[in-house]
C-alpha cells in the first residue's frame, strides 16, 4: 500500500512547528552574521567557527525532524502496511549523515 509522496503530509504539532521555525530563524540570523563577518574581512578562523556552529544547529534541526518523523509518519505508514517507508528512511538518514 504505497502512497504517493505528493499525498503525504507531516503531523507536526503547533509546538513542534514553533520550535523548528524558531531554530531556523536563529540559523538564518547566524548566516546573515557570517555574511557580515566576511564583508568586514574578519579573520578566517573566526568565520569558520561560526560556520561550524551553524552546521551544528542545522544538525539539531535535522535530528529533531527525524525523531518526529519516525515517531509519527514512519510509524503510521508501517501500521498501514506501507513498508516502502523503510528504504525511504534509510536513504534520508544516509543523506543527513554525510
């Protein structure tokens, strides 16, 4: 019972959406900050440390999303007999781990 990805929707609670959006807004601000550092010719090591911080923050968003995805979307699809979700999840996790 494979579903088209176009017909799938997430089940984020309003609290989860708010948390994700707040995290992404902070990351967006950090990226603007790095742009400003580059424009001001700040020492490369300082810029690279800020980039590492941004990457860690993005990884945090990814971890939160994957956890919620497994608890809701993946579980629901498996319960509905849609086992195609398993290779899809493996592929997604592989991409996140690069």
